[in-house]
C-alpha cells in the first residue's frame, strides 16, 4: 500500500515526524503487560509536563479530541446544570451542542467569528447556580486565541469549574493548566503534538474531582478509566483495550516536545506564524484575527476577491501535495486556515506552500 506524499498544513492532522511513525510501528504488546504499564506511566508524566500541571488525573482518553470533550461533559456536568459556554467559532458551537445533549442549561456568550470574547462578558454571565464556564482556548475555525485572564478567579468565586478546549493550543501556544487555574481540559494528538489522530490528552484537578459523578457514558466513565490508568491497590484492571501503538506514538511525540522545551516551542510557533502572515499579506491575504488575538498555531486569512479558493486549494493538494484548509460555517468560501503546528511551524514547510501558491496565482 502506498500513500501519496503530503505536507499537512491544514487545521489537522499535522505532519507526523519519522520518530513518531517509528514508535507507532513497534510491536504491539499486551495492554496489561508490566512493560506497557511503564510506558503508560511515562506517557502520563510527559503529558503532565506538557499541560504544565501536577494533576494526578492526566492521561490520554481513547478517541479523537471530541472524545476528550465528551469525557469532560459526561463526568463533570449533570443534567440541569447551568453552564456558561463561550461561542465564537465552530468548536464553541460544538461544545454548546454537546452540553445540551447532556441536559445542561446552556447560557451562550456569543461573539464574532474571528475575535476573542471579552472576558468581562463571560464573568458577568456567571451566577451562584453556575456549575461551569467553558471556553475554547484556541479556536481552530477562526485562528483566535481566547485569553483566560481572570476566568479562574471568577469561577472560584461562583464555585464553578473552568473547562477549556486546548486541542489546537497545547504544545503550540502558551497554556499552563495550573497557572491559569483550569479545572478540566482536553486536547487532541493531531494538532501541535504531531501524532496521528486517535487520542485525547485529558486532565482534571481536585476541584473537578470533588464533583465527579458516575459518568452517563460507560466508555468514558472516568472512574472506570482510572481503574486501568491508575490501578490502585489491586493493580490495573481491564476496562477497554488501550490503543497500544497510538500510546507509543504519543509518548514519543511528547518526548520530542520536551526535548525542544515548551517555551522554545511557543516562540518558534509565534515566529513561524508571523513569518507566514507577512509572506501572505504581501500576496494580498490578510489575517482574520486582529493583533493580540491571534492563535500562533493556526493562521486564518481572508482570500482576496477574484481567487477561486476551492480550486486553488484543490490544486495545492493534488498537484503540489500541500494540504491547507478552507473556511467553516459563516466563513466557508472566504478564508483559508493554515496550520502552524509542530513540524509545520518551520520555514522550510512554509516555503513549500508559498512556492506552490506562487505558481498557482
Ligand atoms: C480539532 C479540534 C477538536 C476536535 O478534535 P477531533 O480530533 O476532530 O475530534 C476540538 N476542538 C478544537 C479547537 C479543535 O481544533
């Protein structure tokens, strides 16, 4: 079987380095093998370092980023709970939908697609009945980074949990779970971690665990998952068969991040974002997010009038092997979303895109 050569500069998946592919190709061993337990422990420890948390409950949930979202809701939100949900893009909309499906009373704080939400509006929407505040830290549909300033303090004042989607920001843009006071967060492997899709890094702190309910989902029930991931006196018990090889791959992907160092990696993403933004601006593509609200790991630009964006994107992919993403929802047909994620956040990768683009335009 042969897969075509592609440079993944879209909204995810992102380029997977050889080291990660090699880890994935290691022999499968048993999910209860003590040798695998060691890999699990190491993976949890590396995940804590990348999330910048001391949370004991930190592990990958089986399934893509959306499984992490669902694990957050089914374990920590009860039917009837009042939840404030920031919505200024597709992923905020998705969470509001998920919360409603789980019986929550969702109070939406809506904002323009392409702008950050005013944190004061989020804080004002909290009241003494509020169980949680949810925001998307990196909105992949618009390339906006949502500031978290003051949210944790306000949530504590109202005895609410702060819940964050950091799928596209983790390991690409500054986020520290403990420092920001985030109570529950989830991510995905195929964005800035450069690991194939299929796992959702997940972390939950003490304030959240005090409210842990028997989850309404059997598969995503945190207590059952922890019986496998943490063991306890009687050792690890079977819940579902872990995706062994994907966990090898995540372990290696996290190690690559830690070798570079988080701070250095954030700076590299920011530099790569600014470089590409400058190059594209010279060609007439302006960034959607204003200065100070942009997410370094995803550059969303307006496509100038007169360019058939879908045709150019298709040719970039099929004739030049470079994938970028189009717009979603109200931005469909109007923008391009270019991933600046891990190995994609390098001048060599960006030059391949720019060279191909210059041939096409
Ligand atoms: C990609 C993404 C998700 C969903 O992840 P899947 O792996 O597609 O399930 C959720 N939130 C954000 C911000 C994302 O970018």
